[in-house]
C-alpha cells in the first residue's frame, strides 16, 4: 500500500518546433502552453483540471521575454489561485524544482504543481534576421517573484579577464581535466569526440532533438570551416546549442490526489532519491579545476536517500553542456569511462538542444518516457548550473518508494557545510613575479582566428595548494595565442604583472 502523501510525477510534455512561417512564430509562452497541455494529456487528466493548480513555476528563459511569465502562464491555464514563481538563472533548476516540490507535496503544503520552461531563441534570431525583432511581452501588473535569491556567478575581476562566459570557463576546466588524466592533446581531442559521438547517436533516435544526426568522433573533434574552435579545445560541435525553440513541462502531485484525479497507475513516477549542492562559488575559489566535490556529495546523498547504488541505475542523463561537465560528472558519480551505459537519454545539450536553463526538464521528461516503457528500472538525472557550480540530482522509477514511512527529502542545509567549509586557496587580484599556469584556454573569433587567452595560475608551483592563485590574460599576439593550443601549458612557468589597461598579463618563459 503506497501512502497517499507520497509525491509523484504524473505528466510530462516536450515541444520542439522549427521552420515555422515568419508571421506565425511560436513565442516562449506558446511553447510552454503546448508542453503543459501535452503533460496534462500524458497524465490522462482533462485540460480544465489545470485550473486547480496551486503552484506554477517557470524556469527563467535566457532572455526572459515577459514581465511575469509564471503569472501569465497561470492566467492562460485558468489557474488564477496558483502561486506563481520564477527561478533565477541556473541549469540545475528543473531537477532542483522537482526535489523541492516533492517535499512540499509530501508535507501537504502543495497539492498540484506545474513546472515549465522554454526558449524560442531560434525564432528570435529569425525575426531579427528578417529586420524585425521579438515583441513577446504580455500584460502583467508586477515583476515575477523569484523562488530563491539570485546571486552573481562571477566577480568584477573575473569578468574583466574573461572568466564569465560558459564557453571559456568550461574550456578552462577541460584543459585541467586533460592534464590530470595524463592525456596528450591529440589523444584527448579524440576522446572528447568519442564521448560526444555517443550522444549524437542518442539524439539521432530522439523525436525531440534539434540535431537528430549521428556524427563520428572525427567530425566532432576536428576543427574545420563548419566546426571552428570556440574556446580551445572545444569545437563548435562540442558546445551546448541554445539557438532552438524548445519547451518542457512536468506535472507533480501526491498519490492521493492522483487517485482523485483519475491518473492511471502506469503514469506514476516516484522520486526515490534526490540531493542539491553548490560548489565553492567563484571560479577562483575552487580547490582544483578537474573535479567536483559538490557533485560527489550530491551523488552520495541521493544514493543514500534512495537506498540504492550505482549498479542499480539502468539509465543516466548527465548534464552535458560541454565535455568537461560530462567527464567531471561521470567521475563524481563513480561511473567508469568504459561503462557501457549511455550517459544521456536525450542526446545532450549540443545535439538534443538546450532550452537555456530548462534542458534538464527535457531530460526528466525523456527519462519518464523510458522508465514507463520498461517498468521497474531506475534512472538518474543530474543537472548543473553556472560553471559546474550548482547541482541537483534525482533518482526516478515506476517502482514505488517504501510505504512504511513518509517520503522525506534530506535538507540540503544539513550537508552543504561539508563543501562550504573546504579550504579555499589564497588569491590575489594584483599578482607580480614568477608563477606557473594552473589551467588556460584560447578564445577564437567567428573568423576562426585566435582572439585572446584566459589563464589561471599560481605564484609558485601550479600544484601547490598553498601557493597564491591569480587570473590573467596573455599578450594579444596571434602567433603566440595559436602556439598556446599546440602544447600542454599546465605547469608552464612565466612572469605575471599588470598591463596598461589594468588587466593582469602572464608571459610564458
């Protein structure tokens, strides 16, 4: 007998649209409404039932097109009494929301919840290209309420040196990971290609993928006219794709409410384990750039709550904005590099497409479809925000959770201090003297030429945790920048000082 207060996922919806007429382009709100209707149909409930929602939560669009998208969505659905919330930026949000509202439902504070999100950046791009621009605002009497506080991801000093874009920051992580793994540059380039070739194979079979095309490791790893370097060593085919029109929506409730609504038992999906963590916040605070202590802790707590281990997991979706996110996530979860389980159920952000912060809602929806098709299996979804900064995980199954106790989420505040209390390296914004490179990347322009370099180093040995860390750029010399892609510079010595514009400059000896 399953307890009536047990939280469950009952309906999922996914929408991907392309090549619409210019005079009838879908807006993000159109996409969210369509995904929500699909979720209601998937749950087997009448669409008018959506008027009884008591919470409508929208994952923030990269370019939030309305003043109050949660309230607007609730109004369109007739859910006029629902709480309406917006999340701040962060790709961890979809799974974090599922974790949070499962707890709200189990405690009786919420009864029927909609989670939704969308991006229509491809339609926006087409409008701009046609000489127009998106005008997707809808009436709202106030701004949206944020479900949790927003927090800047970078300091002014980091931003001034180029440590703010996901493309550069994940490339910094990648070069540190490659060096730690002991791989040569060419060897690792192909390893990244092989990793993501498997993702394209999954995308090729997905009805929702933006790029349903299988690619070889060589196609992905080799730079060329259609596959330029973006931030070395990442080619364009290794980057998350957000120029898409996609949406996903989830409906959550309790077992008792699902019975009252008449939701068929084969629609129910149980959240067996979940956890949420954050890394040492700013990039310059990290203990190293090749691992994630917060993700390891997240996995530990999620598995402990589920009473399951990695060997019990049949399906996996690791957040996949860039190769380093997958590799560091795979290591944190304890998955071997040669594990035969695919690491995605969608095809991942570069190939399925990533609806901005909302990608993992597509992952949860796809996981639900896969688990329902073969009941009794377990699936793990991980979600990541910032620069491997904010983490959420969920272990899902059609198999009921234990009925001998109330479903209860472990409060993240009870274990987050294990990360917050980790020692941070000493850091200076005004370094001077001799140092070594800890990690680096070279940025490329759309013309395929190197456009700058970002360096993180230490005043002393690069692998000395007590040595003071610094952030710098390299001199703007195209030949020098190109040469920085041809050898491993982790541990390379040089001199650091301030340039005329106030930025730190590192010159390799």
